[in-house]
């Protein structure tokens, strides 16, 4: 719990000070801009997912956008899943 509190405290207190030192008076606007990034990304995903009534995710997008786009989407999906998975040791 102590390490969690240290990380949380660093995010709340140290990060704004670092940003203020690096970016000056622009740092409050930087926070607002960074907060909008996940929202912009998810809104695009929701719009594209809502355009297809069938289920299937990347496979469905590949069927609609033809073969090469499906191939690219498959590799992007594979790389994203691989990069997101934590390295777990197997004994």
C-alpha cells in the first residue's frame, strides 16, 4: 500500500510541478488536451463499431474493407494484444 501511495502522490504532486517547469503557463492547457485524447480515440471506435450491426470486431471490418485492410487489421490487432499482455513466467 505504501508503494501505491507513493506512485499516486507522485502523479498528483510531482507531475504538475514538472510540467509547469517544462511548459510554463501552457501546462494547465496541456492537462486538458491530454484528458481529451482517450475520449477522442474512444469516440472514433464507438462510431466505427456502430456502423456495423454484425458482431466480429476486426474480422468484420476486414470483410467490409476487403482483403488487404483485413490483413492489416489482423496484424495490428495481434501486435496490440501482444504488447498489452504482461510478461508472465510459466513454471
